[in-house]
């Protein structure tokens, strides 16, 4: 396997730049309108994400916003889990001493063969928590390579597509994977259609046609090892106020 680059110890202020400070506020107050936080204990936590560098060969790109509600928020040495956004399975994984991976939700470590769902999208930009933010539309279903994340002492080994890298506690590493060719799609105006019968007001509607092209995409995998964090779960109150 080929080893890739490590960016060295992270400055958490840089990692968290651009993320709302709401998590810290919630932890400090213990409550927020209609919700409460409970201490989970100490967990080992890491995040992994995939984005693509795109080089257009022919045609044009349709860009998409992919943002979804976050399932967790890391602030310094604190992990805030949004219980209402976690599935029952994800909530069951969370407990004192757990080893967790943030990727398309909350998974347990070790995580082998981790894959995102097959979609007609290639992610091109990720949020600070490495979840998808923007992407481009593809003509055919696409799935990035599977990812393995394996703990070993205080380190985590990242493996994908025959390459590997090791992240120590508070480290971030990346793997640039082999480039692959994909078919892209976008829509262009093709004319107008008139509606309305004789003697009626006529309305025109612009019509579009799908146009395919091609591009090369290079998957880039990032693993961020936060080490041990104090975990808290935010949940909606069920008791009467």
C-alpha cells in the first residue's frame, strides 16, 4: 500500500472555523428551547469525508447543494450529538468508551468497506464536519471507493483503493485516489411551448433538453482523528414544562 501525506497536529480553531458556536453555548447552558443535554461519557471520535476534484472534458456541469441537518458538532474537546437526527441504531452505538466514526451518520469503529449510497452525484465540496455540501450531477449512478478505518492504539489507519495513511490523535490525513472518468449531465433551453386555445390568452413555457458530457473526477478522502472527546447528547424534552 502507498502511504499519503499527513498534515500534522491540527489546530482545532482552524478545523472549527466556519462552524457555528452554538454547540458550545448548548453545552454551557445544558438546555435550549424544548431540549436538554445528557452526558454520555468519554468516546473516541473521528470523521471521514470524500470529495472530488473535477476536470471537465466536454459539456457543462449542473451543480447541486447537498446540505442536510448535522448529526453532531465538535467543539474543542466536546462532542455534541443531535439525538433527534440520529437513527435508533446510531443512538444505540453511543455510550461511554465507544469508538465512533462520523461518516454519513455515526458509525462504530473499526469501520470496514464504508461506502456512501450510490447516487447520480459526485461531491465536490464538504462542510467543516466533512459532510457533503455541494456536488455535480452525473448521468449514471456513481459510488466512491470503499473506505476502511481501523484503530491501533491511539492512531487510526485509513485505507482506500490500495492506499493508506495513519492519523495520530488530533491529526488529519488525506488520500488522493486514482482518477476515473464519468458521464455528466446538464439541461439547456431548447425552445418554448405555447398554451391556450383559439381566442384564449396564450402563455409560453420555456422547455429544456438534457445534454450529456464527460469529466474526470479524482476522489480525495480526508480522515480527522479527534482522539478522546467528552460526549453529550441533545434531545427533545418529553416531560411537561
